[in-house]
């Protein structure tokens, strides 16, 4: 059994052939068809050879010779639209249209007349409609059909890549202008650059407009900043290629198992591999985005701060996907009242926030349940029902946090709630280990996988930062990692980005 990992319309691609429990069994004709589909809709991701050896060097060299910030901005805007259009030749116009609508809405909002509030409400509705139609129309239709036992035709709408990220950014822009009219940007090109800037366009971090507005028109590029950006980019690329991709093969293989092959060993192996994969996949992308930003003179916010060293779930969410956590806090939790309206309202606000946090990740009940479970544990900690603050042992608190994170990531990764429940049940009750399950488990424990998992555990902690490494050794190590990444890219076809579908 092989699970195909390509993404079509934001969902795992399925083939019209025999399958069992939502897992796919391929024949060669279907595999060839899907590979052709991928070639046609190939993404220009940071870890692709086209990006590394053609797009980035060409864009960067042109950027360096541009005489002014205005010229540099025009170049970056054009390059960003080409970057997006490489995989989204039609929906790039949707993004431009969305930016144009919000740009004019912000101008109307800034006039602070009687249409100010109406313009803001219309802009919010417009953005949510765009997101709802393209990302959730099929999910909501299927949910209604299932609940009411009717048969409304399910729309088959291609999901624009990164739509959740750029929609949230443009929402933050109009919200910031509504709160502070002086933040309005009169130049359409600057707003378009803010949204389309290719380092953060398709997978974040989600950048608030007021954090970057000054940099759009006034930024500098120094050799030190460039060197730091290149180094950060290579570190992120290495996290993605050398760690996330390596353990991701095993995670996919374990989550593709069915029947008697699903046991306690294979489930824990798949869960552990996915915990490492998703962190190094996403944080690696964020590191590359931050590094690219520095190379072009921008300073983006940090998106991860070693979340796997957390000692409770509150601390985990202060360290995990910081940009989206702060977005929901500033633009949803606080407007709902935050923690200012009593315990019940605070609890309700948190549940609402985590419901939408889960829904933001994808149109699937697994994401919603994942978000709600995280919200539940944060409430249980806040009300001391889980007295994590009274536990003196840091090790016990860390083990508790990682257990919750690992189990909930099983829900996040599963194709459906049935598979999630099967995996979680086997993780804690599947003690009858048969020879087939044991054989599958041991086959995955290759030296390469073990090395990637060990590196993942070490680099998910700040232990390396505490070691003083001479600068020349640091740069030599960075160059060596780049060489390893290039070798890996040339010999492997497994190179998915988990968060591209969000």
C-alpha cells in the first residue's frame, strides 16, 4: 500500500481505483497520470532546483543593480507575481483582484467618514467569502449533505496555493487601517508588494502590515545582513531536505498502513516521525523565508522558538507558529473580549479561537478536532484542572506536553477521524505485536532515518546555540549542508511542503 502525497485542491490526491479505509492502491497507469499532473502544476518552492539555481540568483543579481528602493520594489513585485504564477497561472489574478479590492477599501476607511465602518465590514466579508468559496465550499457542502441526508452537488474548486496566508495578511491590513487611519498606504504597488512578497507568500510567516510598512520604502542591505540571510536560508533548507524529507518518508509509510499492519510499534513510529517532520518542514520554510527576507533587506518576525522544549501547552503556543498565534490573538481573541469578561466568556473565546485555528489549517474535521483539543488543554491548564504549574519536575512537565502534542498531531495528520482514533487506540492498547507489524517497524529503522531522527531531536532544542563555534567553522558547516542538500535534491523525488495546502 502506497499513500500518494501530492496535493490537488488542498486535499490528498485520490485515484479512481480500489482502496481500503481511504488508503490508495496504485497501478502503474494511475501513478503515471498523477506524475504528469504534478509536472503540470509544479510549484516553485524554495527547495526546488529551479528556484535555487535560476529564479533566486537571477532575481537577486537584478535586485542588486537596481538604482533605487522604488525600482527594487517594482522588481520584487514582478518577481513575486512570476513566482506565484509558476504554479498558479490563473489564480494569480485572484490574488491581484483581492489586493485591489482591499486597497480601495482601506482608502475609503482612511477617510473616516460615515462609510468608514461599512467599508471595513464589506472588506472583511469579501475576504472571508473568497476564503470560504475557494477553501471551504466543498467541505461545507459535504457536511450539509451528510447531516441532512441530501445530495447537493459538491463544487470542485481548485484551491489557490497559500490563500489562507495572503488572505489573513490583507485582513490584517484593513483592520490596522480601521484602527489607525494613518497606516493607510496610498501606493497600490506597495500594498501589492506587501501581500505578494515571494519569501513569505505561500507559507508565511503571516506578517502584519504595521511591522513591515516602513521597510517597504526605507530599508538597507549590508554585507553582514546578506551573509546572515544566506546562512539562515541554508539552515532552513537543510532542516527541510535533510531532516523533514527523510523522516517524512517513514511517516507517510506508517500512516498508509491498514489492517493488521497497524500496531503499537508502527503507530508510535509514525507519530514520532510526523512530529519531527512537521516541525522541521514548517520551521525550515520559515527559516528560509526569514533568510530570503534579509537578503532583500527585510526583517520578518520569528515564527518558531523551540516549541518542543515547552513545559505546558500555553508555552507551546507561545513558541509554535508564532505569527498565526499572534494574528488570532490580535484580530479575533481580543476583539471578542479576550479575558476581560469573566471566566465563562474567556473560556468561550478560547474555544472559538482554537476552532478557527483548526479550521484555518484545512477543510477537514481532523483539523477542527485538533484545534479544539488544543483549546481544551489550554483551558484545563488555565483553570488548574491539570495542575501543570504545581509539578516541580521539569522532565514530567515536558513529557506531558510532548505527549499531548504527539497525540494531537496524529489527529492532524490522519486522513479522517476514524484513522486518527485507530492510531491513538493502537498507541495505547495495541500490545499484541505480530511478526508482520514488527517486520514493518524494523524495516523503517535504517541508519539514515535514525540519523535524521537524532538530528531532529537535537536541533529541536537550543543546545547548539549554547556552543560557541568559530565563525569560519560555522560558514564551512553551512556550505557543507548546502552541498548535502543539493546531492539529496538530485537523487530524490520526495519533496513535499506540508503547509503549502493551507
